[in-house]
C-alpha cells in the first residue's frame, strides 16, 4: 500500500492488502494481532522473547494464519506497510530502525484502537496518565460513570486491551489508563478529556532520560477535545497543558487540595467541589462529595478522586453520581490497603509504590510510620524523599538488592532514624521485615510497605510482594492473638 493509503486506514477500510507487523507478543500485542487478522490484514508477529506465554500465544495465532517469529534475530519484514509496536518496545529500539528509515508508520495499541472505532461519534475516551495513581484514578472514573448508569469499562494499560473493547463492545464512554510507553506511537488519538496526575523520574531505562519521559507523557493532551486536567500543585502537569496542541474550545481544568479558583475542582470545608463544570462558576461551587466518601482519604488519593470527578463531569455526569461512584469504588489490591492492626499499630500494604515519588506520597499520609522499603532502585536517588519525610519516620526496614542506596540517603538526611537491613534475599525476607518493623513500631504508628523500588530482584512482581506482606502480617496477628 502507499503511505497515504496506510495513513487513512480505519475500521471500515479494506485491510486485505495490508501487510502488518506486530512487534511484541504480550497481552496488548496479542490483541492487536488478533484484531488485525479479524479485519483481514496479512499479519506477521515478531518477539525476541520466546518464553512459555509467547509460545502459547504464537501457537494460537499461527493456527489462524499469522506468521510468528520468536527469539533473538527476529526482524520486521521490509515489505511491511504498518508496524504495531507493543508498549514494551522502546521508541529508539534497534528493531524498529530499518522500517523507520523506510518511512513505514509505527502505531501502538492506542493508535490502532482509535482507528478501529465504529465512527467519529463512537464512545469518547477519558484518558488518565501519570507516574503514580493512574490505575486508581481510572477505576474511580469507571465507578463514577457506572453510578451514572453509563455503559462503560476501564481499559488500556490497566490490563484490559483497548483494541478488544473497541472492536467488540458497544460502550457509551471508556475510561482509558495510559502508560508512558504507549504514547510514543500515538499519531491521531483525540480523547474527549485527559489528565496527567503527576510526573516524576520513572521508566528512565525505557526513555533514556527524564526529559524524554516527561515529553512523552505530555502527548496525552494533544488533540484533547473538551477538558485537559492538570494538578495545580504539580507544576509540570500545568506546563504540559499550557503547551498542548488541543482542539479549539478545550478547557484547562485545575485540581487543588485547597479552595478552588474559577475553572478548578478542589476542597471546601471537607467537601469536594466543582467550580469548572457549573453555569455560575464565578460565584458558586457545586458540592460533589465529602472527603469521607474517598477511601482511603490520604491526600494523594483525594487528588485522584478530584481528577476522576473532573473527567466524569466533563462528560456530563451529575454530582450525585460522582458521590455514589466514589462510595462504591473498590481500590485495586496493594494500593494503600489496610491489612490489620496489633496493639494500636496499623499495617498498610502499598506494594504498588514502585518508585520514590509514590513512596513519598504514601508516607505523607501518615504522621508516624515504620517504613518497609527496598528492591531494585532503577537508578533513582532517594535523598529528596528522605529529606521530605524524615520527621515522619519511627524507623525503617530495608530489603532487596539496592537496600544500601536507601540506607545511604537515610544516613545523610535522617541519621537518628533506626534502620534494620534484612540480609536474606529469598521471599522469606518479607516475614522477617514485617517482624522487624513491628518491633520498631509504637501504638499509633503505621507499618507501611511502600518500597519505592521494583520487585523483580526477589519477587515475581509487586502483587507477589504485597501478598507476602499481607500473609506475614496476618500470621503476626494470629500469633499475637494466641499469646493474648
């Protein structure tokens, strides 16, 4: 096909002559390949990984007529008309270099899904990105929309492939979680509304440096139609909106934990209020919900709720549905989840806090905490985090391959805080960490698992790490009950 013909491909196009190559056979890649085959395209899939999940997916796709090449040396055929890059593929990946030189378009799952909508009037997208909090916020949006009786679903980076939803489901509106690795390969997506919660160093191994990472996040606002939502206290998100090339008429909507100005959502007397989507916003504010409706009501989670409310309000959701949706919301596991308590000490699982920024937000929710941290630091520096929360730390328990990185920051900026380092590297280290943290804690404290690091040095993933924390706490509670 010619370049212009590929650029115009949409759901109702003739895909039969299209030679498509999907790079990466993870969950998103598999869904994209399956969708392209349903459309009639000639599909090749390549992945340099050939583990069991890839092999199983490859077997299914081969049975449907796809060409699948797994393992080292796999390359994109030069006769390819369009490439679909999975989120794990770096924008600068050498595997894409030959087709870049040939001028072949590279799309991601978001771009393909956008093109596969039934019409320009199909279900609008409410998009959420940010270094931390995007899954929680996306699920809050979904809960609010359901309370408004809209037919909706949360999809995208959250684990529910957006391509599948667009191709097979008839939705009124879609809550879309967007990860930074998805954004380099977006060219025409135009969300109804979009939000960036925050921006902090993360995925630097994927993008090369913070500037590239932040610049990629900014793409969430491009071609935004109705509302570009930023967090006023997060200066970089405000700058993103100011620079964004949005559709004429799109409004910048600010979020604050203080009293909101015109065009913002914020807090007044413990109520979440709206001064953006009301008729007389210069003189009045619309009450949406009480802070008590947000669980847990940690400051950063209240921000999540305000952002979710802004996105839903941009779609026309009534205030009563915002409140009901927040009340109905069930947090995803391992996100500031209370596990139990012993002798006035609460145990909280925030294993999803996989970077320093997320840990800092979690620690700020508690006046006195014993912090369980450590794992793979991914090149992060913890000095700023420690300086900001030192006065909240009753003690720290460290584990994992980069425990010494955090220990060094503690020695520099919180030398009087007791630190226990767990030397063992098997998964039993978590039980020892919980016992050590409990020994440091006093009544009224929180023992907080907010590692600030990736989990892969000792655990399968953050969920595995969180489950072991929960199991260790439950065992400690049971032992305490037997002793009493």
